[in-house]
């Protein structure tokens, strides 16, 4: 019942935001890097992410839930300011790193006890924030990824060999908050998630990853498998740009999903392809990982193959 109410609030909030955003000048106009051709409302992710931050602190028993909500609220504000006026890349990266270090330090310090490990995890969280922001460039793409991770990891947290009620509930909250977003963000999108949504979403997905590892290393492997399309696309694209002498921090549309969307003439094919990859390939591999039937490293390798093929194909064709 709570999840249904949260979903309804998210739906109403997104509709209201769609009406008032143009008056606030929260509109993304097409440019040479865009995949859309008409001005579209941006920062729609502020609604589900603000609601998610509130839901974490009011409905969950997560240790450090207050800290998570405060950090998420701060990231929502940073993203909203960046969408509206723009924030220097250095400032944004410092904010991501601060949020990344704060998360394992304030929530998982009892589990990850070594200072060096906490710092490494903090950098990993910051990278997760950045990579989700990188991948938010095609209609429905990031929303589908978030819903697939929430569904897959949530089911594993409920029915896997090491159940975790807190993890499953956070996955359910993510799904309830973001599911209405798919209606507004489905190709052709009525509104975009924007940095106000993508930045805190990356932080929350990193939180789920750390909780998965803390539950059981094999559940952590399952999270890694479900995140593979984003990890491969951002990782390979960044390496290619650096080796080509191009600045990695400058906005571009070199990602495989962007190139594939241009080849397909729109975002729908790419978003449906991501959904199919998750359902047909990645979720079965994630379930296999927690069952302990095969070596985790082999499953991770198998999960990476479709994404690597997509990157290579996109760069050869586009």
C-alpha cells in the first residue's frame, strides 16, 4: 500500500512539474550533442529522487538513512542548479567525491573497517554518480536501467540465499518512485531526468551496490552484472577518448548508446535493446551468480560480452 501511494505521489508530482518547468526555464534546447530535435522539459528527475530521499528516511530502517537522505537532497539541488545555470566540472566532481566518501564512511564504516578501503569505495561511489550522469542521454534509457536493477536486485534480496529486507525495501522504493518516470520519459520523451535526477540516482545505485556486497559478495556480483551495460559503455568510451587525445570531461556523444540511437534514428530501439539485454541475459546471470553454480568471474565475463559487442559495433558503424 505504501509503495502504491509513493507511486501515485510521484506520478502527480511529475505531471505538476511538467506544467511549471517551462515557467522556470527548465527546458533543454537541442544542440550538436543532443539526440532530441525539439525543446524538452528537463530536471524531471527531481520529483522521484526527492521523493526517494524522503521515503528512505521515513519508511526504511536503514542504518544511516538520515545521512543518505541528506546527501541525496544535496545532490538533487546540485543537479538542479547545473541543469538551470550550469556548474563548473571541477566543482561537480568535488561534490560527487565528497558524497562518495561520505556514503561508506557514514553508513558502512562498521562493515568496511579499513580507512584505505573506505576511500577506495568513496571514489567508486563518485564514479557511479558520474557514469549514470554520462548515460542519461537517450529517452527512457536510464529509467529502464534503474527499474531493471531495482527489480533484479530486489528479487534476489528477497528470494536469494542471503535475504536482506533493507536491501529489498530500498529496491522497492526505487521502483515505486521511478516507475511513473518511464511514462513521461518514454521515447519520445515529454521530459528528461536531467542532472537533478541522474546524479542522485547514481548515488542511490551505488548505495544498493554497497548493500549488496555487505549482504553477500555474490549478491555484490549480481549488482555488478546488472550494472554491466553502463560500466562497459562509460569505461570503454572514456578509455578510447583518452587514448585518442580527447578531453574525457568535455560533453560529447561518443557513447555506444548515443551512436546506436543515431544509427537507429531514435532512442526507442536502444532503450528496448537495454531492456531485452537485462531480461534475457543479465538477470539470469545475476541469479546464477547468487546460486553459486558457476565461478563469479566467468559470469561477470559473460555479462560483459553483449555490451562490449555493442560498443565495438557502434564505433565501427557510426
